[in-house]
C-alpha cells in the first residue's frame, strides 16, 4: 500500500502544483442484527480506493478512484489538478496552509480480540440469545440487537515528506426493546440508543458490555414505563447520565467549535455557529467547574475520535475547548488555523473514506471528570429529575437553542429515587445550560461514549466521534413539554 500511495503522490506532482497529499484506504466492515428472533442484517463489505488532494493555482482540487492501476491513478491525479485550476477562476484569496513537519510513522490501534477472526455464527448466536432474553419479559413487543465491526488501514503520503500508516479497529454493539400498549410505545436501549456503544476496540468491547446480563432489567423497564407517571413540566434541577450528557456535548459544544462552521463553510447544509471569532477567550461558556477538551490522543481513551495522525498528517493532540468555564479554543485545520490566531493546526481533519475530502470533524470532545462523588451529584439537592438514554434531539442551525428527550427518568428526593417517570424531556440555551452546571461526578463514573453517525458536508460524510462524560447536575432547567400524555 505504501508504494501505491507514493506512486500516486508522484503522479500528482506537476508544474503549478504547490502541495499534494494522498490517502490510500482499505476498509472492511461486518454488521449483524436480529429482530424478534430472526436474523436481520448479516453483511460484510470491503472497499479499497485512493483520494488525491492538490493545491494548484492557489486552490484545492480533489479526486478519488478505486482503479488502482497506474493509469487509473494518473487519471485521478490529473482530474484533481484540473479541478483546482478551474476553481481558481472564482478564487477570492490565496490558500495558505499552516506549517507542519514531515512524519514517518506506523500505528495500529489496540485490539485484544480480532472480531473478523471469529465465526459470524458465534457472534449471531450471542445476539439471538440476547434477543430471546428480552422477549421472555411479558409485555415486550419488539426486540432488536446489533453488532458492527470496522477495520480501516490508511496510508497517508504528502509532498511535505510524510508517510503515515494507520490501522484502526472499531466495535459497536447494543440492543433495543419496545413495548406497545394501547396507543403508547415505550422504548429502552442498552448500553445506549442508536446502535448501542462504540469504541476503538476489538470484540472485547462486546464482552465488557455484558449484554445478556443487562437484558432482563432493560426489558422490565420498558414495560414498567407504561405504568409510570408522566414527567412533570416546570423548572427543576436536572441530573443527566453520562450517555445523554455525551450527546449534549456533541450537539451544544462539539459542533459549535468546528471552525469551518464558524467561517460559513457549512452554512448551506448544517448551519453555522453562535461561537463567532470575537467570543474566543472572552465568552463564559459554562460554570467554573466545566472543563472540556478535544483530545484525539490514544491516552485519552479508545474513542471513535482517537488516532495517531489526522487526515492532513497532523499529530493527534489535546486542545482545551473550555477551561474553568471560559471558551478557549476551536477545532482547526491547516487552512483555518490562522483565523483563530493559531500558528498550526490542532489536528481535527478527517474524511469518512477514500472518496471524500477531509473536513474539520470532532475527535473526542469530552467533559473532564469533576471533583464531586456520585452521592454528592444526587444528594446535594433536595429535589431533582434524573434522565437516562437519549430518545430524540433538536437544535437550531447555530447550535444555540435545543430540546432533548430521554427514554426514562426518575424523580429524586434527597438523593433517592422516589418514582419512575415516562416521556421526559428538557430544553434550554447552550451557554445558559452549561453555566448552570452545579456538580460533575469523578473519574470512576466517567465513560468515553461513541457516536457513530455524525453527519456533515456535501456530499454527506458520516463519521464516528467520541465524548467522555460523568453524570452531572444542572440547576433550574426547563423540564417537559416535548411529549404529551
């Protein structure tokens, strides 16, 4: 693969071309699912191709191909240059990249149990066992389970002299159970909604999740929700479990700090951001205990946003996004770093495959653990509502006004759960919400969650991101209103 990447690099180096990088990617995927005791999606796929990015006449050009013959690569390289030269006709300013060193590196993500070395039958057998366990609970109407495995090897080479070979293996697994009664549907998911939990690991993640062991509890909760009281409406203290808080981070912090969105590149499709450049290092984003980082380094954890180098050949790094409540940093690229006053990119450019150009994407945007115990998060308030597991979300195109629904909630009195609540939701304004943060649980309750389906760009790219969080409490939040009895 390295030799092919270097040949593509040579093919794109022409008169008038000031920069070239290529990404040769080999993907392998396996997906398994069940639905009410029957196999659903049982599929495997493989893909290999190359994306070639050039700067010519001061503009970007990009082309991709799965024809890895010498002629196929030459045609793609020529097309990338042609696109750059055509783009120059509408150029408004010279394209300048922040400097970056040349790197020669090989990196493979940790993978204790190779999921592709296991028989599909054994993996499907476990899902069927989980499916059967869920449906044994009276009142369960529908059970769904899934596993998803991906391995990607990527060789990056650039005219700056970098040659970087990275292999990443990701695993996702989970289940969802539905209970239909009269005109109401209640749903519970484990360990998270929308496909479960995803991390940069092998099959060992599936073992860690203990799917069968948790199936009875989750199924019983889905049925019990029919008899639960409706979540009250009003202003209450709100406690969020770490999985819901991960999505809150994703939507109300992760997307707003994408500098290309701030600069207007996403305006037509996914909107812009309320975090305009004048607010950098001046905006009080959260309370003093709120500390958020964008961290792609392996030492941060096995997140879907973990790697050694981004798709511009920039090393993975940690960036303080919010420090003691103050907004301190964006996610940048080599092209946009200067707009934020930075000398170099902080390494957040990624593409979802060889056929797409890299964009600024969330890596692992995480709320750092707090200093409170879990008992303090729940007990240091007389009355609160505790919510678990996302059910729905809505946020405006500047990522400012939001509303989230959860699958289940409990009323908390003096640290104790006093009753289950159904159809919970909450809403607010991003900065007001984070400024109301009153308590964050410690490291022992912190989880690095995976969001596998973040969409951005035209044509759309679907990317995995990571978000670490511990359960946290927020004061005086508007509760209810999304779901009526």
